[in-house]
C-alpha cells in the first residue's frame, strides 16, 4: 500500500496546475453546498420560529371533529342514520378549570383559557373585520410570546384601561390609532362596546398583525354575548415538535377538537418539503459537477501513463492494484479539496450572515439567518469524496484492462 501511495503522490505532484484545478473544483462544490444548506435551513428554521411564536402550539376548541354517538347507535346498533337533528347547545368548553387542571398534570408545558370571537372594529369611519381573543394576562405569558412582542404598552395595561384592547401595529396603521385612543367594537349580535387601545404588538406575520386584537376574557365575552364562556384552550409545550402527538392525546382525553400548529399550517409545511427536495437536487448536482474536474485529471494521467501501466503490469502488478493507484490519486485531490471547501463554506456562511435585508412587510431590517451544523460539512464532504472516487474508477478501469503488449507495441 505504501508503494501504491508513493506512485500516486508522484503522479499528483508532477502536475501541480491540473491538481490545483481539481482541488479548487472540489472546494468550490463543497463550499457552496455548505453555504446553500446553511442558508436554506436557517431561513426555514427562522420562519418556523416566527410562526410558532405567534400562535399557541396546540389549540383546543369547543367543537368536535365528528357528530357525537347517537343513543340509537348505542341501544339498537343502528347501521345508518340520516338527518340527525343539530340541537343548538350553549357554546364553550364545559368545566374549563377542571379540564385545564387535568391537562397540567401531564402535558410537558402549560395551558391557558381564552375566548375567541369575531367582531368589527370601527374608528373614524373605517370598519375592519377582526378576530378578538380574550385572555388572562397572568396566564398568557406562559403560553405565548405576546408580552415580548409588545411595541407600545404592556400586557398588564389591559386591566387598567376601560375595555382595553391590544392591537397589531399593521391594523393600528390602517385605522390611524395609537395607544390611548378609543375605538368601537361591534359583535356578531350587534353588541357595541367602546374600547381603549392599551398597547400595540408586532408578531412579524402581517396576516396576524392586520387582523388580530387581544382583550381581557370578560371583554371578549361581552362582545360575544356569552358571559362566562371559555371556548378555547391554548397550550404551549417545551418541545414544539411534539405538538402533533400531544394534540392527539389531548383530543382523546377531552373529546374536543385539538389542533397542533403543524396541522393548522399543513399546506405551508408541505411547500417546505418540496423546497427541500429541490435544494437537495441542486446541491447534489453541484457536488457531481465538481467531480468532473477530477474525472478529467485522472483521464489525462491514465492516458499519459500508459507505458508506466504496461511496465507495472509486465512486472506482475495486478489490475486492481494499478486501479488503486489512480483511485488514491483522486482521493488525495478530493480530501485536500474537501478541507479547503470546509473553510470556504464556513467563510461564505459567516459572510452571508452579515448581510441585512429590508423586509417591506414588517418595515424592519433583518440579517440573513444561517444555520451552522457539522452534519452539513460531513455530508457534503462524504458525497464529494464518493463522487471523486467514482470519477476516477472508470478511466482507471479502462486503462488497466488494456494488455501491456498492445501498449508497448503501440508506443514503439
């Protein structure tokens, strides 16, 4: 093996320019692959973080996914039932405090009650449909990031202002209001309520900032026309990625529809899957393309060293041993190129992380999010090394299969 390595090193070091070009090709492929992986995964993680921070991990609503089991099904084993009467029941979750106490005993997180309804906000002739969520500020800090998203005022100001509400910055800009102004809330049953803007928040998602307002639970109940009703429970978990599993357990225990943040954004998450596939395809093509430089170098060396191959085979060296020489050469080029590619990839990631982009939707300047992971380096390096070895195998195999007498005769 030492002899094979010495021969391979002699071939590589004798053609410095070609060797450097091959190493540069591998380094560029590995470096830009690491940069793309870090950029794409970083942007995806940052978007998911904003998405998760603007909504509870699990939402339990006062509805059921299917019609409850009818008495005829239990007593008479009815096979089919049609035109089942939809008996109107008082909305809300039954015994919410008991349900929350039961959930707190086992869920890895916390739960808080809320009252969710729709309304119209009216100010200066501008009427906009909004979603009103009534909360308990003391409990809300455990299930959402609303307190840290406040741009004016505090969460506790809801209790100080008469019928206080917290409005998204984008909605406040549309209405032309600021903290301390009075607006009119109109409920679905025609109930009108003068409310004071106690603060402004910004979640980072325009659709939320334009359509969501918060108030005390009592205020939302008045607008809804249902005093004492709690029609939603909001859960926040220590591990957001376990939301689907926990939501299924909560629904099985309570019977109420429990929606995880993954289920609520299933369409959006499916686009990430497609995007990931496209990105992986592009990165694989980049690494494969970089291996063509190695293929050209090994092809040139095998063509120039045909007489050396004939002499080595005449002296009794096996074909597989001769092939190993050229594969070792490609591995040398690949390993050195990968090392430089790792350095290049880190420098590219660091440089891109210093670039800031203005977001016209939120009106803020944010840096590009880069995700640093050792797996990006290992995977890019491993695939590149396999491509280099594969690129060297085929020209080496073709060269070593020629009979040494034919080579020597052709040379003479």
